[in-house]
């Protein structure tokens, strides 16, 4: 089932990395592949279907 994800991402913009919010509507299994195509190096989940993820700032980065 597709969901609406908002993540805080580390995006590679040559030669630097920057933090950006990114949204995607997809299945959880598709999320990693979609972010990879956007030059995302890692992410933290901020919300799923408009429901905030508790303490997302303290979560570990999911590296791609």
C-alpha cells in the first residue's frame, strides 16, 4: 500500500552534502530505491501519512 513519507535527507550536491526535506508517495519497500535516484545518501523518517515520527531527530541515519 502506498503511503506519504516525509524524510530529512542528506543530499549530495557536488562537491557538498546538504540537509533537505524530501517527500515521496510510495510503498515502504520502494522508498529506498526512490531516494537513491535523487542523490540521497541517507535519511531520517520525519512523518508517515501526516503522522509525525516521535523523536525522529534522535534516530540513526539510514544510509543508502
